[in-house]
C-alpha cells in the first residue's frame, strides 16, 4: 500500500517518515471550566487525516493516530496509577461502520486503565460543524450515562472545539458520582 500522506510505498497507512516529520505530536493542555483537555495536534496540522473519519481508510488512519498519541501517553500515565481508571469515549455511536471514539478509547487499554464502551451516549447528534457557540449551547448533546459510579474517568474524543461537549459530558458524569481526571483529544480546533 501507499502512505496516505506522502504516497510513497509503505506497509503502514502513515509511513514512519511522515509519523516523525509531518505528524510529530505536540502535547497541549487547554483548561475548559474545571476540565483539563489534553490534545496532541492543532486541528489544522492533521485536518486531512481527520477528514477521513467517514471514509473507508478512516478506520486505519484513526487507529494509527491513536497509536502515535493516546496509546503512548496513557501507557506512561498509567505507570504512576495506584488504582484503576476508566476510559470513556464521548458518544461511541457507530456512524460509518465503526465508532471513532470507541477506537480511540480501545487504544488506551492498559493493566490499570479499563475501557467502558458505549456508556456515554448522546440523545442529540445535530451537527455542530460551522455552528457558533450559541447554537451549541442551545442544542446540547443531552448525554445518558449508564456506567459505574464512584470511579475516576478519562474522557476521550477526536476533536475539541469550544469544549462545550466535553464540559457537558463532565457534568453528566459528575451527577453520577464520577470524577473526570481530564479529557484527551487528538486535535484542538480552537481558533
Ligand atoms: Zn509518508
């Protein structure tokens, strides 16, 4: 096959050259209310990769991105953990053959981090693309949480834009006695 980014022959969807040069992660933390949102790229740096989400190659590209970012991050983080932490993908809804948030969450499984799939689902999936903050506030995701209570959780999503969705998720979890340690996203789309 060929590297999706540079089109050179490669055994992987993003070749090792591109992983090191074009897509080297730059860890960044943004505070949204009381929530720390840790991301690995500015949105523009990986926009072409994120746009494959609903295409056939999206599955392999998202898997590779998770392997370059969230997987090593959580492996290192989990080494200092004394008790279990749960990974919760934001709205693991299967849109185009797979759930990209479930895929990202799955990549974060370690001995100390347990993945709880499909426990935080949105009732409202109206598109926020190109919509302003007011629209997003007027059309909340309306999450339903069906996981355990009294636990520590790390939230996972592909992109943070205004942070409204992650804050809403955090609030719903809080109402269920769940402590959100922080959120991890691939990209930060803050303008
Ligand atoms: Zn390449």
